C-alpha cells in the first residue's frame, strides 16, 4: 500500500468538524514539522468560534520561485467515527462521509512535499495553507494573515472529480434574508385591520427568480419561518436564502431585483420588509493560458492524464486567494459523492495527486 494511502486513511479516522479541528490540525502540523517545514497557526479560531486557527507551513527556498498549496482541515457533518476501507479501486467508508473532501488534498500536499524533498534537488519556496471552517462558507480563510504568504500563485486541492480536473472559476456568493413585519389582528373579528406577514412573504417569493437564473448564476431560498395561532393575523415572517454568480455584476443585478420586489410588495401590502445582504466571497476567473494552469496541464500531459478545465458552482479558498491578488485555481484529487455517505476516492488518483504536487514543486524550481 502506498504511503499516501496509509496516511490518508489514518487522517480520516481522526474525529474533526468545523470549529473543532484541533486533533487533525495537531496531527498535520507534526507531519509538516517532520518534513522540515516552519509551522505557524493563526488566530482564525477566535474569529470563527472554534478551537483551531489556520495552519501555515513553509519549506525550501534554495531554488528561485515560490508557490502555495492549500486544502482545508474541516469536514461536513456525519464525519465522526469514520472507518475507511479499500473496496476494489476505491477507498470508501461505512455509513459516514469519507472526509476525502478535503483530507485527500491535505494528504497529497504532504506526500508531494516529501517526494520533492526525497529527490535531493534544491526546492523553491513552498508554502502551505490549511484552513479551518471552510465548510462553513469558506470562513477560516477570511481571516488569513496575507503578509505571511509570499507566493503569487496557488493550487487549492479541494475539488471533486478525477485527477486532471481544474477549476478555473468559482462564483461570488451572498447570503440574503428578509424580515417581514405586518400587523396583528383578530383573524375572525377584524382581519382587515391586520397585515399578514406570511402573505407578504409569499408574494415576495413568488416574484423573485429562484433556482438556475442563467448559465453563471443561481439562487436558492430554503427557509420561510412564520409561527402563530390561526386566529391571529401573523405579523412576523423570515425568509433566508443565497445567491451566487461567476459574474459579480450579475449577482449585484440580481440582488437589486430582489430589493425592487421587496419594495413593491411592501407598498402593495403595507408590510415592512427589511432586506439584509451579506457578501461571503467574490468570484474569480483564471484564463486557460495563465502559467498557473499551463504549468499544471503540461504536468498532467507528462503523467498521461487528460486535463479538464471547467467552472465551479461552489466557493473555495481560491476565492479568497484571488481576492488577495494570489492567482489561484482549484485542483481535483479523485473523490466523488462528497458530503454524503457514498463518498469515495479512487486510490490511483490519490497517489497521482501526491505525484502531481511533487512535479509542480520541481517544475517551479526549474522554471527560473
């Protein structure tokens, strides 16, 4: 069994969750130190209500050049008591998620650095950033200490699909909530004296676009909260949802349309509508010709792996890096059905992901 496979299976057995990444972080930091990395943990945990900060590692610098590798330490729910096993050509779990999203990325980074070191060649500066609370809206990397990162390019190993997959764009995302305030009245005696917040909220939801907006944009309203007795006109309702687009202006235009609908319904019904929008992260797009992609495509070609470049529908730490001026893309590591008990990863892809990281390191050293 390849070392990366053993290490990955060991990692996923360590219980962890968003806001409680302490044990897996300690394990991974020890591995980075064994490789000779300088390791640092920031204060992101205090900001996200967790017990662990983002982890930084730095090694090399004998050769010119610098690049950053990133993955995240947390996992979605149903990630405790993972019991991984090899079934055919894949690693699977017994009734839980596998946490290949994203410990496969962590394992590949560690394995790749080890492989590169074992060649005995001078290495460029290799930086590692392992985030916390990524599964909570890419939250941990919101608090990254930008000055610690010297690299101008980054590879974020946090994508589903077979090795060869490259995510060159991801959407902006905003959280949207609407608090609807009506007026209470006796439903049987004087309903005309009331303003029904439930009806006003329903009118809003009926008019705004939802689901697939266009080929770059989506919206989803998943929560409509309103409680009350049937004999009282309800004065309170809450609507929650999100909107995303790989075109930031389209997202802003959509949110402006939502605001217009809220104002129209408020005017028609007399209800108060308080619209609140919180922007989570901004979209990015990297041209196929950019060196961060061209380099990886050439490596895949040498490995006999077909590269597939496509846009993503979810956010990742690459969104944060690009916003900070670090040209970043997402890289697949071979897992599928993540966030479900059917999650699995192709063993050969996991091994190839480690080799790919090593080749990227050595390629950057040779470029200068």
